[in-house]
C-alpha cells in the first residue's frame, strides 16, 4: 500500500532578467508542479527616484523626467504634468496646441497598444504578430518623429502649449497614414484575435470582476475589460476630449482575452479621434503667453489623465517657488500590478507570462 | 570484407547528408519564417545568407562549454549524446529510395519507434542534471509530452503497418500503388501529423522549449557544442518525422516523371515547409491542454483507427469504404475538439467583439 507521496512546493524565480517579464520585473513563484500556488512580485530594479528628483528641478526641467517614466507613452505623461501646472497657474493653452496635444497622445496610445499587441503574441508563443505590430508602429513612430525630432523622450508638450508648431506637412502625412493604420489594425485583429489556440489560452483565464477590479485599483483598459465604464477622458474630461466623438470599449468577463480585445478596439477609437482632430484643428499660436520663470502660486493640485495604461495622476504641491515642494505620481502600471498576485494564484506556470503581459506594465513607471 | 566497406560508406554518406540537411533546414527555417513575417531573414553571409548556418555552427563550436555549479557532471555531459544518438540511429532504416538506404530492416518501423523513444531520456537527463529549475520544469514537460504523444504516433503508424502487412518501410512504400495511404488513412495521417508535431516539440506544441516561460527548457544551461548537439538532434528528428510522413502516407519516392530521390525530397520538404509555417502562425498550447488533446482525443481516435483497419481487412471490404469511414471519423473527431477549445469562446467573441462594445455614458 503506497500512501500519498509527500511533495514539496518549488520556488521558481522569474526575472529580473527574463525574456518575458517586460522589463526588470521579478516574480517569485511558488509552484506545485505546473500550478502556481503563490506569486510574489518584486519591484524596484528600475527605481531612479524621479519624484524626489523633481523637487530639485525647475518646472520646465521636470518634463524630460516625465518622459522617462512610462517611456511608451511619453506624450501622455508630458500632458499630465502640463495639465497639473496649467490648472495650478490658471493658464489656458491655445486651441491649436490642445488639438495637437490630443493627436499626439492618441497616436502614442496606438503605438503603446501596438507594443502590447506584439508582446502579447510573443508571450503566447508566436512571433509573427510582433513583427506585424511593429510595422504599424513604425509608421506612426515616423510621424511622431517628424514632430518632435526624436523617437522617445520627446520633451515636446510644455506648460502652456507646445515646444513649437508641428511641421507643415503634418496633416498631410497624418491623413495618409490613418487609412493605412486602420487597415493595419484590422490585419492584426485577423492575425490573432480569433485564433483557436489563442482563445484556448486566454478566454476565461485570470478573470476579475468589475467590483474586484475597482477594489484593486485597476484603471484603464484593465478596468474597462471587467465592464466598468471608467475612462478619464469621459468621466473627468480634460483638454478637448468633450468635443470629440469616440466610444469607450467595454469588456464583459475581465479575462485576458477581454483585456486584449479592449486594447485593439481602443486603437480603432484612437484613429477615429485623430481623424476628428485633424478635421477641426484650427490655425494659430501653439504657446500661451508665459512668464519667463514658472512660479505657480502656493497650493496643491491633483490632475488625472487617461494614459494608455490607465489613470495617470499628478499630485503637485507648490510653495510658490520655481520648484515643486512635492510631486507625486499615480502610475497606472504600478497600481495595475497590485492585482497580479491575485490573478496568478491557481494559474499554470505557462500562464503567468500571459497574465503579466495582459496587464501591460511598463517598469519605468512602476518603479519611477 | 566488401560488404563492410559498403556499409561504412553508406553510413558515412547518410551522416554527411544529415549534417548538410540540418544546415539547410536551419537556413530554410529562418528564410521562410522571415518571409512570412515580412523580413528578409539572413542576408549578410554569402548571397541570401546561405552560409549563415555554417557561421552559426562555427560560432557554437568555438564557444566555451559551461557547466553550472552543482550539476551532475556525468549525466550533464551524457545528456546531449543520449538525445542525438537515437535521432541519428533512426536513419539506418529510413529509405530515400528503394535502393538508397543503409539497411532496410524487416522490422524497420518497429526499430524506428523503439530507438526514437530513447531520446526523451536524453532530455530528462539534461533537464535533471542541469541543477536549474527551468530545466527541471522543461524536463518534466518533455517527459510528459513525448511519452504521451509516442502512443498516438505509434498507433497511427500501426494502422499503416496493418494495411501493408509489413514493418519494412521499403515494403510499405511498395504497397502504396496506385494510391498512397493518405487516401486510405486520412484519420491516421492527421493523427500522425499532430502527434509528430508534438513529438518534435514544434509550434503549437513547443511546450518544453517555451522561450517565454522556461527559456529553452532542458537545454537552458547548455552552451557551445553540447547545445549544438541538441539543436542538431531536433532538426534531424524534424527531418525524420517529415520523411516518415511522406514514406508512410504519400508513397515516398513514388511519382511520375521526376527521379525517385527527388520525389522523396519534394514530399519531405513539403512537410518541412508546413511545419515552419505553423511556427509562424500558431501560439503555444498549455501543458494541460496538450495532455487533454493526447489522452482524451488522439489515443482513442488512434485505437478507433486501428479497429477500422481491422474491420476493413477482416471483411475484405472495398478500399473506398475505408477511406470514407476514416474521413467520417476524422470529421466527428474534429468538431467536438473544436467545440472543446473554442465553442464558448467563439460565442463570447461574437458577443463582445464590435457589437457588444458598449458606449460609456458621457458625463461631460
């Protein structure tokens, strides 16, 4: 008579140097065979102390630091900072600048989601979507490059407007790009969304209900995948978003597959937004009348904006000088990561990468 | 004495052919994969990068062979050898044409099955001795996967053996006239292909490699020539399974006009291309889904296939009845499998995709 074999759970360390942890992220998994019993995320490998650094820099010097947080959504970060300061100082940026800001942010959303799409495919074990996504991403990236001159860390959106006006052929290039982009998104959709194995791997897995998602502080596509209609662009509108027509895609089950679909649909909506902006974009200046040195009045302000990864919040305390007293950032990736432990429990080892990928984190922002 | 010389020559010729084939397969895979992904693939080493695999091989040979601390030295060093030997030994009895074969055995099919079964031991040795948890997970996966899929693979092969009344591959090919066994055994062919893919650990079954989770599985700690041996074993196995598929189901070297050896290569490379294509197109299954597929679907189907063949042979029915019955069974098998994997999800897709994407109320 052989009794039940005594087995010991095994600790498996993943990261910080692992091909699919999406940066220097570390997971300590406790596995029982192939099942994950417990998962402990370990962060901090990319911590640069951005928030503290900001306290010693003038407001204009802070912008490049914001680029380096969520480096896949640099324009959106810059916008968040600009919004906070403009609110505190009571500055109204020119209308043309507002339109260009929204265009750039939505284009960045597309590039960011394309990145998600590509790496999602890789996480699931197929490399082709990555290349297809990057072809699309490259085209958008080139337009962004023509605007700011760089591919990353543009330092383009400033307090009170923009660094400079967009190049003369901007609208033309963009209107040529958009139909191609639309087609490219459909191509990506066809390539992966309804693949049987993809569905088998992702549908119904690591699901989280809307209520729980709110409790965990999820935001952005991850929250909307659970069916919660919360999009900062709609619920706490900023810039010119109230004037624009777009849908907020919602999922139903909050599983991996929903999180993936939401992002595909958001890309379509972003294209729609950019089209509208191009149509309505007025001529005019791109920078408001600004004082030489930025000295916001004493006080505090909290502004949030919808980043590709979710609710990007900037909490700014000013004591009247040219440097912030405290600058706190609510990084959506960081908050979204909190749910990982709960999602991973009971999954297979093979799923953990997919679950992590579906949350779409950027380590630059998690650690700041 | 003469026959010894001849045998040695044959063995050397096959080995040389296999080494060249492995180099060519690596190049082909990178090129085809590149083209499917809108890239060029290797282009720098010689025209169209044909020398890329040679450069890779040279690099691997000059690399330092590391051994992790705490590794079981003997087992660690033996692992690649145990993995690569069966892959090569199989080729003793795989015929290229009727006469181009090292030694056609009367028990050829049995020999192949028996020898190739050993290679899993090499994987497990490699994974166990590396003293690495990823490698251990990979080894466990490879053992589970290869042992599970050997069953349907062998049973599908058994169907062909029943029809040919012989275990010799030469006889099996000779029996396939005028029609190849693909027409008689569509179900057996499908089973062989799926099980073969899993046996090779190619997409969508590359579960014990799983670069994104366990970063290469059992081989994670190997470098240099030892790693190259594993790599070589994989490609030789790939070519062997493709060759077997063409021999068992497509009539091997038989065909009009072209010389026999060319027919053999054309058919085999068709399978090779198909497998590379799958790699570009399909994500990876999970280990539990893989096991479900094997034990719940493939194994019973393989037994059903054998039963069909037995009925056909016992009652001496006309050939078309077997074709039809086999095809019908394949259809019956595929539909519930499809449901099992994506039925609910497909409904969900219809609900959530586009149509159900509801518009959030604007509070602005």
